[in-house]
C-alpha cells in the first residue's frame, strides 16, 4: 500500500481477518463465514498485520498459540494500529493465565477450539457491530474537536469584534448544539460499554445515538457556514420547506438533551403540511433555543416537553410547552431582552429568547409566551405560510 493510500473498507460487506498458523482452522473459519463476509487469512502475525494495514478489517480472529510471534504479541501490535478493532482470541488450550493476559491487552472475546459454529457466527456479528460503532463514534468526536477549532479561529477574526452581539449569539447557539453532541456521546458511551458486556444478539440503541451525533454535527457545520456568511455580509439563504417535517427533525435533534435530563420530549403535528419560506438554519436556532430553555425549566422527575406544529389558513404555529417551574410575572416583560437570564449561575448567557425573537421577526413572525408559576410555560413561534404555487409556477 502506498503511503497516502487509504485502507479498503466496505460498509455493506464487512471484512474478517483470520490469523492462525494451522491450515485447518483457517479454512474452517473461511468456509463458515465466507457467505456473509469477506474473509482474509494469514498464516502468521506478520502477514496478518500487513493485511490489517491494507484492508482495515472489522473483526480479527487470532490464534494464541503460534510459533514466533504468538497471538498475545499479535494482539499487542493490533492495539497499537487500531484500538477500536474487535479481536477474538482463539486457542485449543484453556489456559486461565493466557486468557487473563489477553483481557488485559483488551481482547474482546476468548473462544476455545474446537469452536461452536453458531456461537462463532453470533460473536463475529456482535463484534463487527461494536467495531463499527466505536470507529464511527471516534470519527464524530474528532470532527467535534475540529469544529471547536473552527469556532476558535472564527472568534479570533477582527470582523467578529465589529459584529459584537451577533457573534455572541452564534457562540450561544453553537454551545446548544454541541450540548446535543455531548449528550449523544455520553449515551452512546454507555450503550457501547453495555454492548461489550452483553453476550446476546439483541439490537442496541448505539446506532440511534450515532445518528443523533451526525445530525448535531451537520447542524453545527450549517450554523458555522451561516456565521461565515454573516461575517462576509452575505444575505440569508431562504428556501421553501414544510413546517411539519422541519419541526420533527428539530425535535429529533434535541432528543439527546431531553434524555440526558431524564425528560420525555414529544412531537405533534396538526393540519396539512404547510410550507414556510425562510432560512432553515436560522429557524432551527429558534426552535432549538425554545426546547433547550424548556429542558432547563423542567422538574428533576417526570419532566415533559410537547412540541406542536399547527397549520392555519395564512400562518403556521409552532409551540413548545413544558411542565416546568414557570416564569415569575415580573420576569415576563424582560424575557426577550438581551442579557436577561435567571440562570446566570448555571452559565446562562441571556441570549436564547432574544435570538429567537430577532430571527422570528426577520421572517415576519413572532415568539409569544404564556406561563404559570409551578405549572409550566408555552412558547409559540408564529410564521406566515408561504404563498401557494400554482401549476404554472406562479403564486
């Protein structure tokens, strides 16, 4: 493989690497797994490591007892090359000391020869899933670090000093989205650890959390692009889109924050799929802020948030209701003012509702609130429906 070449990976057809000095076990595993996977075989550790570098397999099955470099030596080298790769140790000797050493070196499984075909298939399937989940999670965490670096670079530009308030607003909302990333990552870590302990073939929630991470990362990148357009003084990117679909996607993106708060977040859509015309990224900031504020207001137990979108004749309404602490009457008149917050001691910046109202007004809409102390609050975003497009393309 050339220095700049990338390992060969096939998302649809996982790769298994078998390292065993005995031809019989190698061929048995190849025959057992060849109908579901691409199976690579190596007769020694050196050849196995070469194949690993070239093909980036999803699981390795390696014999412990081999001449020269044994399976423990091989495991140690594999961990240097790919700490996320699942490794199944295989041996004909039930040596407790060897098994303990393999576990210390982070082997994922330990099976004896002769192996049971059904157990082997289940183990391989389980470990492929774990490898891919770990790789995907680490890729997303690396992207999060790169995103943070981009934010820091943007914060250092002189133009941001001139933008002042707008820069602070974007920092506030990016922090909200990155909180979603953190919440999904924590839930994912728990799920992957549980997967490593389970010996069943039952489905996991890890794939769902990874999807949430990817959605939050995509939203963060979109917000950075919007921020950069603001720096360059480019206009908003307005498009036509359905409000119900938009609301569902925003609610899905906020689920990790609700789950982290042990709260139930639901979505309800009423009426036909009405279109709005606006900047989707900016309007997502409105809904994200309203949902995040609702999460912060919830009680410690039995917290509930309901998001509802309603299509009317000339407008659409999107409401966010919670059963939280409510808002004191004296505070209601200050809610949409910049720098007003009741959560200063918890890191609140007092910008979320100010941002929401400003974006709504730039779309000829508004945000209103109804609240009762100790009963909860409802924030409602109202936007005009997009004009109906006729068959010839005219309004």
